[in-house]
């Protein structure tokens, strides 16, 4: 018998609450949706678990084509990437793959592949259920004769007995990625990572006297339009992040948007920056830098009338893309 297995994993925080999803297809039969999760895990472990649990629902000796957007799983299984962590799951994966005739197919994540998007929705739904204190349901279960099955049925919390969780992208251990084994600073090697579309949104604020905000609104500063200059400064800063932060990679930014909102306050301007790229590493630092420099520019242009302005709450609001999974600030 020949099967198609589409898998994906998700983690809200990495490490954090995570979920896995799998879509199992046998020609002439209805697709089977499977999902589960873990309250404290990583994206990589969820990617691996999706494959293991999906394969466990196919008969031993069957042919299975696995389609996944996880270069971590596929390249480790086919190209010999080093297995530095997650040894428990690698052992399970070796077992399930060894009992079947498996071939691998990589697809680009969030690129419109119907079954990949479906597996992603299952994984994200399970992760969100875990986060909200619910038990993510197993969406369905195949009925396979006991003599043909490995006997493993996916559980909602499938990894609670596993060892330490791994980290994202290329199996790095849970440690500061910009520090090597000797404690020296290093730039992370991203040469083996896959280029994906990545988006980051950061926010922050600058608080001032009410009269200062009124001057900004009315254009009462001799230096010019404060927010227009701050917007340009934020965009330029995002483009120059690798020159400001020593270990950041230069990125081919495809979009930088800096926005201001003073509608809900008499003494504060909220700042939001959105950065986008299609590359091998994320754009969080570019978004955070844009917000910070935009706020500093407002301070510089207004300091003559208000030296007590306060810049604060600069933080990442959300990010998407990459194998560490999506993130949204709570």
C-alpha cells in the first residue's frame, strides 16, 4: 500500500506550548487528520513528532511519501545533518522510517501548498489549545489491522515523558546562539538555512508633556515635520541594522513601514515598525531598531522644549517565517 503523509509543527515561543499536525492520504480513501501537542516543547520537536505519529498510523512495510516544509527533519534524514539534541525523537523516527519504504519531499512553507497549509492549521490549532489550557483533540484515527500496525496511537500530550527539548534551526542546543562553546562571540552560520519569507513587527512609545505633543501635531518645531523625519530615520535605521548591532547579518529588506499613533493619548506617541525580507534569517532586530531610532529622532527634534521625554516599551509584537515558528506577544 502507498501513502502520502503531509506534516508540520508549530511552537508558540520556542520553547513553549507546541502542536503537531499530519494529514494522511491513501488513494481512494478519505484523508485522515491527526494532531496533538505538548505544553513545553520546541518547533523542531513538533516537526519530528508529526512525522513519527503519522508514520505510526501506516502499516509496517508500506510505501510512504512524506511531504514537509521542515528542512531540519528532511536534511537530517537525507543529508546527514548532525543530531546534537532530540535523541529520543531521532530514535523513534529511525524506527518508524526503518520499518517502511519512505521517500521525502520538501516544500516551501506558507507558499500555498494545500496539504501543507492544512497540516500547519492542525499544528497551530493544537498549540493554541495547549496554550489556552485545553486538550488538543486527535482529529481522527486510522483503523489498521493490529498485525500490520506498530501499535502506537498518538496521544494529545505525546512528549511529556521525553528528555530536554531541542532548539530551532539546524538542531542548535538551547543556548545563546551568538556565543560559541568557548564563550566567545560569533556570528551565526546561516548557510544551511532555507530562504523563506519573514516578517517582524515591533512596537514602542515615547511619552512627553502634553504641550510637546500639541506642538508636534501642529507642526510647531523649527526643525520641520517631526514624525515625517522620524519615519525616514526609522526606515534608514532598519536598513543599517547590521552596521549597528555587531553580530547581525546584512539582510535584503523588501519592505520597512514605520507608523505613529497618538490618537489615544494626550502625552504619548506609539510607534510600530514592520520589516519584511525573503532570506535565511529573521528581521526582528531590524524592526526593533527602526522603532528605537524613530523614537530617538522624536526626542532629538523635541528636546529643546522637553528634555524629560521617556522612550519605553520597545518590544517585539510578532514575527513569522523561519523554522523557529511564529511568535506573537501576549
